[in-house]
């Protein structure tokens, strides 16, 4: 028994439709899906590269920031040391000047005291001589 010719036609049309659906629908759909997957893969690779570059840039920024911070702290330490040195120098100069001024004042006070003692001695002698003159009624030498 030979199959009916209509069965062959159905098989032919099924094969034809399968071929048409494959060529017009499935292959273009598969091609679009493949292109999307490739585009997504490329985008992921670019995103990964950008992330690595961003991480590298962040590390470089942090390294430079740390170096700048270290340099700034070093400069601040140098400035502090210089300021302390200048302060010590100013204190020493001021102390020397004060000691000189005190020594000069002390010498002046001692000289003034010696002069005052000498004047007092002379005045005492003069007063003693005058008192003796008045008491004795004559000039004592």
C-alpha cells in the first residue's frame, strides 16, 4: 500500500514550512541573540577594563595623596622645628639682653650707692666739722 498523495503533500509542506521558518525566523532570531550576547560580552569586557582603570586610578590617587600628606607633615615638622629653633634663639637673646640690662642696672645701683655713701660721708664730715665749729666756737681743721 502506497500512502496517499495528500500525505506526501503534507510532508512536503511541513518540510517547506520548516525550511522557511528556519531561514526566515529561527536563524535571524539566533543571529540577533548571538549579536546581543557578543555586545553584552563586549560591554562587560569594557566595563571590567574601566573598573580596573578606575581601581588603578584610585590606587594612584591614594598613593599620591599619601605622599603629599607625608610631604605636608614633613614640611610642618620642619616648620615646627624651625619655629622652635627661632623661639629658643629669641629666648637666649632675650635672656642675654635681660642679664646685660640687670648687670648694667646693678652696676649703676652699686655706683649710685657708692656715690651716695661718699656724699653721705662727705656730708657727715662737713656736718661734723660744722657741729664742732659751733660747739667749740672756732674753726676745727
